[in-house]
């Protein structure tokens, strides 16, 4: 069950929270830089036996001088990762984002500091040694951990800690992909339980700062180069309507996204069900990955399935890989290798593999259309970009994020309309096949449900005078009967009396509307005061901050005395207002 926070946590101002977010952006941006350099160092160490940080993930890795012994690279890395995760931070296993969401919704935003360090090392080892995972999941968990640690250090209120966690997640995405707008949308769509100015401002500041840090280290260039291609207008020559093709692409990507989720968790279940030592299971899985990437190098000249896969994605987007059958083969092999990597214990993300799957499947579809209808000018690159956005959006559930991030990662705005159509269709198809996305599925299987929709409610702006129940008199505490008559009266039809002890207000008690001296229940206390024109949200904040069980309502121009109380707001009345709003 979600934990409740204590009332002694302090709440800082929005300015202070924003300044903390800037600090998170700086630290997370620096962390993203260090993670990329650590991955580069370990990649060169595992593949070439050299101590160097000279590595560009978008450039194909040359054949290792170790020959067939490179098969052992993911095995060695996997065994070290398993030791680190089992020994120091089990939360660092897998793709990271579900653990952040779990912390937000079920742990008051609390993430252990050890997770930040272990996740960095484990993910760098996994990616650097050749496991088929991405780096976005790790940096999201690292950035979120930094935000959580900072919030806990200052003993902030739960919503502020969660805001800093979401800010750290957005900062991680922004720094690693150079996508500030997509990072903000990622935090809003997947991380923030509340979307308001007080939560959005810290997220924007953190992502902007992290983007600046990333650009200082890696420059302004987008993540991928894209070959020139025809603008995907809704209509092309010969009156061939392109809209159905975009819808068909979205449907295909939605099915592929659902397949990705099914295969990933099915593979994890397979490895979990093996009655073997965990290290033996890791060795088996990683050995298969090693063999696969070595065979691909021998037959194609590239380790296509190893690491983040950006080199293959860029070759697709620059039209250097155009065979539909080979692209479909790469799609299947990446799907399998990513599932085996995470099932066998690797630590890394699924965002980059989703990009790979979308580029290869979309590219294959576009290449087949071009082969079938060469005179119509279909572009493989166009459908690869649409596929990338669609599978990312459908698999993660981050619809707006995927559209914006593909634009920012490629600098290509021409496919935006086509991507919007395909992504929405893809998300709809995936949700028709399964409710959970690739992140929430992991939590649902553990019994932790995550809201799938963000909805604004009207009850917070209702006035206290609209929610209150009437107070019809006062009664001295000494006049209360020891065992009051318990009468159940529906909310909205109850009446109360203020319980006093001299001039001091003790609480309120439900009474018979025709006889205020006849009580119908126990005294409700402690109580606070609120003006009749106050918003219910402010009343709820007051109750939460001070631990009140009820609030006495007084008129705007009256002094806070027992005889001036005109109504009472109880927790039961607030619950009724929430239910009424939800049903409306």
C-alpha cells in the first residue's frame, strides 16, 4: 500500500524548490556525462582491451582483436552486474523506469542513495560489455535518485520530493538525448501525479539546465543524422492517399509494441522459472548474446544487437541499410536480444531498443513499398522515423513525448503530422491488446497499479460554504452524555454542535437537528478554522498540515469564536465531495 507521510515534513517555497531543481539539473547533467564516458571506457576495455574514452555510439564498432573470445564480453559484464545488483541494490536490476514510478506512487518518492551509484556502474557494465539495452533507463533512475536524495535531505513534503524525482527523470532524458521539450513531456506523461505550475516549473528548469550541461560536453547536434527524403504529405501524385498508410503503419507498430512487451516479460518469466543458480542463468543468457553479436560481425560486419544500437539506427536513417528482409531480421534479433539481456539480469533501458525496433520495422515497410511502387517515391527513411515514434509511444504510453523526441533527436520536422497519426493509432492498438505499457506492466505484476490517465477535478475549487455541514448550536463538554446515541445520518443531512470548555473550543459533535443537546455520536477533534469563501483545496491543505479531523467554518468578517461558527467540514464530507465530483 502507498505510504503516508508524517506531518512534520516541511514545505519550501516554489522559488526554493526551483533552485533545488536547477541543482538537480546540473548534477544530473554531469552524471549523464560521466555515464557516457564510463560506458565508453568499459566498451573499449571489453572490446579492445584499451583504456580510452574515445567512443561514438553512432559509429559502428570495429571487429574486436579478441576474435571469438569477444563472446565472453557480455558474460563477464553480466556476472559483475549480477553481483553488484544482488549485493547492494536490487532496485538497479532491469530497465529502471518502473522502479522510479513505484517510488513515486508507493514510496513517497524515496529512492535509496545506493541505487544511484549501483545503477550507474551496473548499466555502464551492461552496455559497455555488449548487452542489448539502452542508457536512458539508467540515467532516468540516476537523476530521479538524485532528486529523491536531495528532497529527503531537506525533509520536504511528499509532493515536493516527488516533484524533484520527476525533475531528475526529465533532466536525465534531456541530458542523454539532447531533447529538452521531450524530456518535459516525459516527466508530465509518465512521472508527475500532479500537473500544475508548482510541479511544472521545477521540471522545466531541471531539464533545461541538464540540456545545457549535456550540450557543453557533446555539442548541439541532434542524436541522429537523417538522409534527405520526400516530405510525407497526406497526398502524393496519382491521388494515392497516404493517410491510410500512416494508419496502417501505426497499427503495425502497435502490434509490434505489444509483442515487445509480451516477449520481454515472457523471457523474464522464463529465466525466473529456471531452477538454476542466478549466476548460471546469467552466464547462459549472456553467452547467447555473445554468440549472436559475434556471428553478426562475421556475416554483416557490425555488432548490430550489442549495446544501445545507435549505429544501426543511423545507418537505417541514412539509407545505408535498405534490404527489407535484413531489416526484418534485425528487428527480430533486437527484440530477442533485448529480452534475453534483461531476463538474464542486465541493467539498462528499453527506450533505445524501442527506437531500434521502430527504425528497422518501419524502414522495412517503407522499403517494401518503394520496391512495389517505385514510381510513387515512397521513402524508407520516412517510415523508419514514423516507426521509431510509433513503437516508442505505443510501448511506453508516452504519446506526446515520442512525437516531440523524434523531432528533437533527428531535427526532422517534416514527418510530424504523419507521426502524430501513426503514434495515436499505435497507442490505441497496443491498449486494445493490453492495458499496461512496458513500464507499468512490471508494477502491475507486483500488485502496484499506476494511474493511466491524468484528470482534473472540480472539488478543489469548491468553496468551504458549499461543502460544509451546518452547525446549529454549542454544547459544553461537561453536558455530553458518556455513551452518546449512535445514529447514522447521510452526509449532507447531518447537523453539528460546537463542543466547548469555557471559552475554549474542544471539537464538534453530530446532534439531533431538532434538539442540539441530543448527541448522535462521538466528539470530533482536533479542529481548525477556515473562512466560508476559502477553497476546499486550501481547507484540505490545512487539515493535512496540522492534523485536523474537522474544520470549523466562519464568515469572512467574523471573529473565530464558537458562537460565530456556521458550519463544519469533516473528512467524511470531503470524501463525499470527491466522490460526487468523480461521478459527475
